[in-house]
C-alpha cells in the first residue's frame, strides 16, 4: 500500500505544533512561578499596617502624635475665644456708636417740618374703661397729615389693638385711608404712655376741616375709643 507523502507531512507538522505548545506552556509556568516567589497574601486590614507604620516612623523621628479628641478640643476652644472676642468688640463698637449718636442728636436741632401747623385746643382725648386715646397735635409734612397720638392703659386688664380696624372719617362721614406708625399692639395694666403717629394722605383732605377717629380693642371689642372733631384745616 502506497503511503501518501502529504498525509505524512501533515502528521509531522501536527506533532511539531503539539510539542512546541507543550514546551511553551512549561516554560511559562516555570517563569511565573519563579517571578512570584517571596510574594505573600496581602493583609486584609490595611489600616493596621498604616497605623503601625506611622507609629514606627513617629518613634524613629521622635514625633509625638496628639489624640484626635485633644485636637478638636483645642480647635473648639480657639474658635470660642475668637467668637467671644469678636462679640465683645462688636458690643463695644455698638456702644460707642450709640453714645456718638445720642451726643449728635442732643447737639443737633430737629429739622423744621414743611408747612407744620399746630392747632389750638389740643389734646383731643377719648377714654373707655381706663384706656385713653389722645390726639396731641397735627401737622402737615410733605404729602401727609401727621397726627401725634398718645395711648395709656390705667385699667386692670391688658388690651390689644389691631390698627387695620382704625376707622377714620371726615365731617361728612366719608371714610379716609390712614396708616399708623409706632402705636402699641398691646397695652398692659398701668402701663406708661405710648406714643405713635396716624398718617393720612393730604390728597384726601382737600375739602376736609375736621376728622374723627374710632378704635376698638381686638378681638374682645369691649371698649370703643372715639376721638371726635379733630381740627385739620390748613
């Protein structure tokens, strides 16, 4: 039987390839094994290594490490000290400014009010259950009529007010719009006199000579303060 030379050549090549692969695998395994000699499994707690290494380095360098609690306490103490010093400086500065302002205000005269007019016959007073509501004076300033008002509670109970209920009318019974400044929202028993201002736009007072104010407490509405016929002519 005649042997085919091509088949023989193919078998020889396969044998050579298998031999070369086996040799390469063996050499690779040997090289990898020699390269990994002396390598151990890493510690699962790297923090311990870091602390140990830091302690060794500190001991070698002669450095004393502070505790975290002590550092935080020191920092907090410094922050508190700076805050107290800043507050103290701020209070001293505010006191100095207040004294300067008082001295300046005591030396300076108040500016003159344009078209100011004080009517005779003031104050115009209303009283109900020990609570007094007195219009001390009126004056025109710019585009407003300013009415200086004093209030006092000589009764036994506290009284509260809501000034959106303040009723302002002229002598013809027409309702006028008004705002308030500085008037107290609550008067305690035997309280000192409280002052404020009722402001009415002059555009509403072209043909008005007298106005009336009416105010009641809130929410009880037990008393009614009516200041009638306040002269406002210019």
